[in-house]
């Protein structure tokens, strides 16, 4: 049986690493948890998951010397997916930790959700898609996804926003910048819609 595209899931010891790997395998990827630069250089796509605090995740990523690997993967043009705090790490900075420096892949910052609503948001919410993106192919017009977050990304260029939700205000929750796609929600926990997004990501990797 032919294996699907090799997807490297960055293993820096924090977050939903195994669940992301298993979900990718479920939709046909040859997904591997790895800290090896050589494995990532030979991969067809890369996924950066994350759960927890922005600063702690950035510290952990740098401790296993994966920061340059992320930049190399992005620069190579292969499909790249950031999930939850992995999405936030792609920004320049975060209000959660003013001293922490992000990866700077998506120019902009991560800001707190308004204190007028419960934080974190821990619920399903409905996406409002900004435009047709290959990762949303075959989905309903306003798919439901599962969220656990207290912050959201605010890119310098609004064109980078691929989807929003309403939670007290309009929040940016999915982003596209060239070969990089990133989601604040957890596709691996979002039932059929989330699996469809991961399936689409794997399909893009297969064609790349």
C-alpha cells in the first residue's frame, strides 16, 4: 500500500502533538513526530501544534533548536500548518508575554480577547470564511470548529485573515500567508469539519 505524503509534526515536548499526528494519519498522511532537521527537510509538509502559553512554547521550541527549521520549512515553500498556540507562535509577539519573541512568519501580534466575555473561550463556534481557500474545500459555508483560547491573532495585513468568528467581537481565527496556513481552533478536535481541513492539507501536500 502506497503511503501518503510525509508530514513532519514538530516535537518540542509541549501540546497536542500525538493527537495531531494521529488525526493526520487518519486522513492519509505518513505523519511523524520529530525533532530531526533532516526529517523535516525531506518532508512534504510540516505541522506546528501547540497548547499552553506563548512564551513557554517559544522557549521549548528554541530549546530543541527548531526555530531555524521552521523558517527553513516556510522558505522552502512546502505546505505548513500552525495549530492553536502553534498558530500564535507564527506571529511577531503576544500580549500574553511581552518579553517573548515569536517566529515572525505572519507579521502582527496576538492580542487578548475582550474581558467582556469568558476567557478562555471553550466551545464550538462557527467560522465566517474570508475567501475560498484550498483548506476549506468541500466544507459547509460556515463550518463549526472547536476552540480553547483566550487570545487571537491580529496580522499587520488584513489579507492574511482566512476566517473569523464572533465571540463578543469579531476575532481572527484562521490565516493564510503564501504556503503557511494557521488555525486558532483545533481541527483534530473538530469532528468531521476539522478532519476535512486536515484531509485538504494532506491533499495539498500530496500535490506540492
